[in-house]
C-alpha cells in the first residue's frame, strides 16, 4: 500500500502546489492590473502563468521523484527527462517575461509619443530585439540540455579544439544567412526601413508589414505579400515614402488644347481642393509644363499628409477637372483639328473681329 500512496502523494502534492501557486499569481496580477490600468505589463504577465506552472511542477517532481520510488529501475532516465523539461520550461518562462516587459515598455512609449515615424522606428527595433532574445535563449537552452548528457561533457574538449574549423565551414555554408542576419540588425538600429513604412521595391508599392532577422514582408495595395531578404534593403536602392515624414506632393498631368482657359482652370482647381478633406493645405499650383503642335501639357500639383491621401486626391482632382472641362469648356479637350470643335462659338477668347479690307488686299480681278 505504501508503494502506491507515496508516489500518489508526491505527484498529487506537486500538482496541488502548482495549481495553488498559479491561482495566487493570477489573483495578484489581476488585482495589480486593476490598480494600474495605465500600463499593460500586468495583463501581459498573465501569459506567463502556464510556463510558471510547468517550471514549478517539474522542479518539485525533479527534487522528490527519487524519494517517491517512482520507476526505481529507471530513475536515471526519469531524472534526465525531468531535467530536460525543466530547462525547456525555464527558457519558455524567460522568453514570455522578456516579451511582456518589452511590449509593455513599447506600449507606454507609443501612448506618449507624438511622432509616428519615431514610434514605427521603435516598434521595428523592439520586434527585432525580441527575436534576438528569443533566439539567444533557445540556443542557451539547447546547449544546457546537451550538456546534461555525460557523453557531451566528455566530448567538450574535442569540440572546443575543432571549433575554429567548424566555424569556418559554417560561415562559408551559411554566408547568405549570416548576411541577412547582420542586415536585419543593421535595419533595426540603422533606421533604414521600419514597420509601417510605405516603400516601392521592384516597381511594387506597399507597406512594410513584418521584419525578421532574415526576411521582410511588404503588403502591396492589392493585399499581396512580397517576402524579400533583408539584405536587399542594405544592398540596393529603394523608395521609402515615409522615412522621415509621410507628407507627399503629387501631380496630375492633362493633355489639352491650346485654347484651354488656364486662369479659369487654376481657379477651379483651388475650388476643388478646398472641398476635399485629403488636401492638407500646404501647397497647390497649375502650370503649363510642355507644348506640342496639337496639345499643351498642364500639370496640377497637390499635397497631402500621406501616400493614401495623395493617391485619392490625385484621382479626384483628375476626374473633376476633366468633368469641368467637358461640361464648361469642351473646346479645351484634345481633338483632331480637321473639324470644328463643339461649342467653339461660346469661347470668348476665340472670337475674332472681321478682317479689314486693307488687311486683306485687292481681290482677284481688281484693277
């Protein structure tokens, strides 16, 4: 009977202690979170409850399983398994705590910061720091697990002796991976590109959605995802429309007839812009930038606070100017000059006085 009660009491006691500690930790975190709603730290620490319970339960079982007489013929194997689980659970808990602290710090900074570009920069750095910390903890945890095996400890001297050769071989084999890794760190702390930036790469317009240590994801305007190695952004030129300031200047080009009333068109452009919320009011203009024997090129310049607004603004301005010309000044639209333009007689600047006789000269047959 004792051979059954002792293992049950040890395992049951470990589970009860684990559940009680988990409940107490959860209760304390909820009370602290209710008193300090301004910071998300305590709410984020709730994610650490499960790894904390695994660490506590594994530690209790690791320290008491020998006295419980569980699997006495396989005590070494059970101890090895519990040790490996304990190391993995500690690494899991450490990663969760680090992520909670970093996320809480970023949330408090983002709530106070007024510069959106700087917030995106900090977000990019925080994301990459989390990935570096996670990778480092995982590497250390795997190394600690391997060192728990006696064969690995005895082979340590030979491993250290051949470390130089292994490093050279690994560096050559993983040259592109290491290049992307260092490029990711350069992007994080060099402020080259950030999460949320509007970029143009290989002729594709989109926003940076995710940055990892090896690749970067750009979401295009039509919701496609372009995955690119981060080394691309450190070795090739690309357009970043929101690096220091998201404000943009856009242009609308129209090919019109030489008779176009530019002054009236300029006034109409200003009226259109005053009624559009996308226009930020910084600047506008309308000028003739080029001319050909049959048409003139008119450029309307507008400004907006970001890339989305400038695109919408350009489309609306183009539509309304063309509609206004078609309705009010159809003679200004480009045409083939082999037929009279519709509405030509209504154009005040096209009316001409009848020619004088002295300008024409004597007609044929006149003496």
